[in-house]
C-alpha cells in the first residue's frame, strides 16, 4: 500500500520546510489523529532515515543539513584507517579507527567534519578529518579474504586494491589456512564464514573470489531462468505486419570472432539526393523483458555484462543474450532502428526511429572486414554482394571521424592488452588488441546513432538518461601541458585548459611513440569519468552536446532503459503527465546505480587482467627488460614494458637522496634525475600474484 507520508515529507524537504521535530511534533504538524496514520508516519520516517534524507539527532528528526551531516561513501579501509568521499564534491576525508561506526568498504554513510584542512595541511597532502555518524546503505553484503590463524585465533586476511584488513571471525565452516572464503555478518553482528571458495592458488578460485569481491553475481536466480525459458525463440507472426519488414535488406553484423551477443546490425545505401542512408538496427531487448519482471530486476541489479579474461558474466540469461535477442545470421529478429540521412560532410540531415524486423545476411568479423579493406582476394570472394557496401561504409566512417575530430573530440590511442589463457586458466601470452578500420567503422556508426537518439529526446524535452562527461581537472591539464613543453614540444603548450581542441592538438602533436604512450595515459588520468545522468551536460571527450547509450541493450542496462523510453514515448505515444512523472522519478536513481555498477565491472575486469599479467610474468623472474617510466610517486616509479606489463622500482633501492617533484613528474637527486617517459632497463625481481604487484630492480637508465 502506498504511504502518502513519504511523499509529504519529501515535499517538505524539497521545499526547505522540514524543520527539526520529534515524532510527536510531526504528528501534530501533519494533524494525524488515528493509529493507522500514526503507523504510516512512523514507517515513512524510518524509510527516509534509511535513505539518508533525514536523521535522528537528540530525539528530533531533521534534514542532514540541519544536523550538520554530509553524505559520503567509504572508499578505502587500510589497517583500521578509513577514508570516505563526499558524494557531492568528491572531497576525501580521513576517519580515525574509533569513529567508523562499524562501516566497511563501499558503505553509504553520513559523516560530520571535525577538522578542516589548513593551507599547511594541504601542502603536506593531509586529509580533513571526519567522524561517521550513521550508515545509510550497505552495498557489500559479503567480504572475501584468505583464512588464516593468527596467535591461535581464526581471522580473514582481506587484501584488495581498496581494503587491507584482518577480520576476526566466529565460525570457520571447516575452512583451513590458505582457503579463500566468503564472510557475512550474523544475527549477533559478528563475522562468520558462509562459503569456502577453494584454495587461493587454484585458478578457478581467483575468479570466484573476484566476482564476490566486486558484488558480481555469477549465476542467475531460479525465477529469472524460468522466465527466460518461457520466452519463445521464434518471432511472433503478427510482428511481421506491425513493424517495418526489412528481412530482404542487405543488413550485416560486424563483431569480434568470439562474440555471441550480437546486438547491433548495420546497412548503408546511397539515396536519390546522393546522400548516405545509414541504418543502425539494435536488438529490441525491451520487447522481451517486462517491467517489474525477475529478468528486469536482475538486469538492473547487474547493470552490465562483465568481460573477464576467459569468461563473460552476462547481464541477461543466455537464452536471451545469445538466443532470441542476438542478431544471428539468416534468422528473423526484432529490432529498434535508427535510420539517418547523412551528407558527404558527415551532417545528419534527417532521421527516423522505428520498430523493425530484420534478418541479417552475414555475420562478419572485424578480422574479415579489415582483410577485405586491405584487398584480400579470398575474403572478397566470400562476400561478393556486400563488399561494395562495406567500402562505402568505410568511406562514411572516415567522414564521420574527421567531422568529430574537427569539432574537438579527443582521441586517446592506448595499446590494450589481451591475455591469452589456456584450458586450465593459465596465461600463455600477452598480445595487443588491434583496432583496424572495421572496429573504427562500428564505433563511428554507433556514436552517430547514440547522438541522434539523445538529440531527439533533448529536443522533445522528455525525461531521459544521458551519457555525460564533464570537463577535465584543470590543474592536471596544466601540469601535462608544462611536461610536454619541457620534453621538447613548447609549441603544444595549452593556454586554455578547458578547450578540447587544444587538448586534442597536444595529444596528436607528440611524435615519439614511447612518449605518446605516457602522454595519452596522463591525459586519461586528467579526464573526469563519463557517467549516466538524467541531466544533460554534454560529453566533453566526444565534443558532443547530446549523447546517450542506445546501441548495446543486451549488455548495458542504460541502453535497455533508453529502448523502453523510445517505446513508451515515441512508438506507443504514451507521453501522459503520469508517465513523464514516473520516469522523472525513476531515472536519477537508475543513472547513479548504472554508473556505479559500470565502474565496479571495469575495476573487476582490470584487476583480473593485471593478475593474469603478473601470473604470466612470474615465469620470467630474474630476466631483464627494456621499458619506460610511466608514472612517478613519492616511493619510486612505475616502469611499463612493451607488452603493457607495469612494475614498480623502489626509490630506496636507487638512492635515499632522491626527492619527489610532483609538478615535474620526476625524482630528482644530486647526480641523477628520473622523469616520466625516460627509457630504462630493469630486472624482474618478483611477480607477486597474491599481493598483485610486480617488483623491478633498476639496471640501466637512459638506454
């Protein structure tokens, strides 16, 4: 039953009319006179407290602002010392061990500042001090660590990027030393083992541990699988008559050779005005997933598919992701299409968004299309009917790319690594992921479709979920500009740090291939993170006023939401006030949740990639390698090898006289200076998989 007092109190808060009151005073203020309404008010107050909208202080309920509290999130917990980040400003605070209120990593908390930074503190890189006053929400239901016995007591040793703690436990569940285990809080608020994953050295254990650590579900709920099983793998006959039937058109997919969740297909023709007619057809996943269904709820919770080194944790059950929703060749599939008329300069002159049914004529791979573009005769012979269309696609792709760069889009070209894994989950090689014209073609076509959809909604002034990217950190951009100038490129100096065209000029102006890698990495670090939002602030990195994610609804929840919004507002014309208000209320929370899940999935993917790199390098301990200094810190510097592996050289192993100069990206001593971008020769001392670190010893500088 709907609780009217939640909305009443929320309205008072929004209008700044919620004054500190006891529960009895609230009853009087709201003129509540019967027991049923009193219970509703109590439930509403309890709910708003749990959401962090109001708090109880000295027996009065008040807004967090009136209480002097701030919303934050626990971001690090190291040996009892905790750090939290303010939600609004992203400012970080230190929390002493005695004032954590039992919070753990990723908890949403309310905190009070007890010591602000002085100017001297800022220079010494100290944090303001805060005390946690309450826990709003616990993101992590479980923790994962290694079972050990310390001084006769059972405990769990947790070693992650953001958490290093020993947690004493009540119940070991037959775990033995070296086991990776999952722990949770019991009814007595004590930690206990709830699952033993296996020994920490077993290859399958590390993936299970990683998934638990990041809150990623490996399996689907029974109800979700049952719902998926009930969905027919055949397109209903009536859909051929209610949609635009494009089954006879020359529509193709282009994906990686191992991809199974094919959610985008494309076609290109030239119209009577000699303009391009680009059609982007996206799997109509929202057709198969009902609102409030178990599949929908689990897709929301997962937020995204997770792509690990040799395993995919999908957002949707395989019966959907690899079955009826996947745009497989020569079978009918339901799609939502965005058809765009584009001139020879890359301008979208007109567009149409509609329901469709397609039947792709070929399932192409990036490798095949790249070979075709290079003139490979065998590949040409395989696809005689579509090779001309593919060539025209390549031409349009380059037109769109040129237009995007001219508008100020920033392109960071970093070498991505792919770790080759054998059947026993053991890494056998590290290779660079190649990006040819085929990959760039798909990227450009998806970008223009996403932009078109976003612009359509923005102009209609309807609730929507945008993909936004704020301007970069100005101080970091200036530091980067100064570094590039000192390295021999004074002509690339930036005088307007927020101008994307100047950043683009700096990025593209570096000619030394080793320096390019370093500058591009530093450029990415200076950028803010792209997130999802109901408020459109544009996309700085792409230099686009309007942008969203529409093209991957099989693997990204925001894309699925965009499809729902297209269906309800434009295809079904449901633009009633009630529906607009529903989405305006839903989207902010959905955007924040999706952003958080995306970030967590990316961290999990990166962490496992790094673990596998370390595991691969362990066979080469004692050998020497050439690399470049990729980052400099107070403690030493990182060296990146040509295969993208990074390790650390401790300053104390070189000289105690070296001084860190942050603005110069350097360690400076009386006889030697180590600067980011310098070439060095190092010896691999230790590849430590469990501590997730590679240790190098410096052998030669300036090779």
